[in-house]
């Protein structure tokens, strides 16, 4: 078709699925599998994916193309302008609930805003924005105090027992406790059973069951008990002031917040800490400037995106690249390409936090680790604030020295950084 989309070659289709689609599924779309992440890192699958996608972007001059997503025909976006258009025109006509995402998320959060459409999406989005935004002043201070408390607890417990070494298990446990306190309140700090149940449901979601998990009702009952108590300073204490109806299912929005803080933010923080523990100059800069510290967290999110691909589905026929795309077509955006494209980004493989402070990284259309547009993460400010406080408090009191997961700041950053295997020694500042 003149002016329409070109089609990926047979070899490109095979390589795309082998390097991008299958590794993401094997490592776990919703709950990361430790052995699979380790194997993928050793095999360098993200490096292969970036090389493939960069070559395709060159060949097709950054224009979208038809590609096979498993057995389905999909549109692969290769340029930032098209990616921005798709993300900013969500959820209509580009919905954020393609089959794989819906089939997985139904297993642990069937009423999530991210798999809702139309009036129901607007209903739940308003609720999420009201609860998650505007948490400044005393409320933010409560959350930051909780961060300091949980850091003290981790340092006096697992880190002390391990003779000053911090691993993923200890850090993850701290972040999960912190997530429960911020979202559900002080009374949820010890509710490890709730977190374990959510983890089990998310592990089941990796198989894309396409139906609500049998224990989702139990999970929501456990959450509801904390909502009914509504501890002061918690996110759930803000429910009473947020616009909601019976269809909102306020309790059903909570699982997303728990894993976003306890899992996703934790992964990004631990990677950022590993970089700072490898780079004395970078660590000194982050200690001097909280703005630069926040930028270090943004860079970890850019270099190693926890969501490597974003997939949308057309809700009606729509024009892309000069061709009319049918309703129900999946549209794929690769954060691996967008965040690491050497043809577009001078800092593609550098850890470059200064570009968030003095450069144009904050406005770069290729960077979508918080997505963008109407469906951008409504809790992004909260996540960055909590992350900054946690990381800042840690490096103010300790000098991290990365033992496993070391990166050389003078060399290109690795394409993958296995958070499961990171180990960091924490030396008291006075021992520097």
C-alpha cells in the first residue's frame, strides 16, 4: 500500500520474538523469576534486543512497521514522535489493556484502572489521582519518617547480622514493609501474610490465566480491614475525600500501589545504589545535591526499565504511518530502544544523572519509564519522593561499596543489571 506501513522480514519477526517477547515472558511479566532473570542477564538478551531494535529503527527510518507479536499482527513503533502520540491518546483510541496484560492482571487486581476502559477508566483514574497526588507537607513527612524507621530496622537486623552487607532479600523486605505502612498505615507493618498472598497471586499472573484468581477476594478482605481502620497518614485514610462510587472498588486499587512501591521502586532503588556504590565521584555528587540524587534514581529507571515494552490496543480503526489500522490491533513501544538508542542519545549507555538536572532528559520523548499522557503513573511524584528519602538517608549514613553488581563508571553501562544478585557493603560514614 502506498504510504502505508512496511512489514518486518521473517528473520526480523523471529528475532524480535526471540530477543524481546519471549525473554520478557520467561523472566516474569508480573513477578520476576530469579533464575530466569539471572540466565537472561548472563545471555545478554537485552543487549541483543537493543541491537536488533536499533538496526530496525535505522532500516525503517524510525517509522512504525507491521510485526508479529507471537501469532498476532501488531504495529511496532520505532520513533519517539509516534510513541508520544500513542501514549498521549490513551485510553482512547489506544487502550492500555491488551490481551496479555489483561489476562495477567485479572489474576490479582481485576478492577485495576490500567485494565479499565471508558467511563469506568475515568471513574477509577479520578480516584487514583485524588489519593496518590498532593501528598505534601505533614503527610509526606509521615511517609519519609516511615522510610527512616524501616531503614533503621533493616540496618539493625539483616544488615547487622550479615556483618554490614546488604542483599536483595533484606532490601526488598524493608521496601515491602515500607509500602504497607505508606499505603495501609502503621497497623499493616507486620502484615506479611498480605504481601505473601499478593506475591503468590502475581506469580500466578505470569501464566496469563485470563480469569480472576480464586484468592483475590481474600486479598481484598485483608486490605479492607486496614481501610476500615484508616490509620492517619496512610494513603487509605484519604479514601474518604476521594471521588468514588461502588464501581470504583477502592480496595481493588490498592494491590497496584503495594507492588509499585514494594517491588518496582525497590528494584530501581537497589540498582541506583549499586551504581553509587561503584562510583565514588557519583556518590559524592549525590550526597551534595538532593536534586542530583533524584536524577540518579531517574537514570537507573532509564537504563534498566522495569517495563521494557509498553503495549496498547486500538479501540477503533486509527491511522498510523499513513495506513488505517484496524480496531483491536496491538501497538508496541520498546523502552529498551527508546532509552538506549545510540543514534538519538549521547548518553545512551552512560550513567548521566546530570542530564536530568542541567540537560533535557526530563523532556526527552523517548523516556517513558513512568509512561506519559492521561495514563502516566499518578504516583510518580510519591515514588520519587520516597525513593529520594530512602536512598538519601542511606548514603548520608553509610558509604556503599558494591561487591556484586559492580559497574565501571568509565565504561558503557551494562544492558542488564540483575537486582537479585546485587550485594553491597555498607561502611559507616565515619569509617571512610
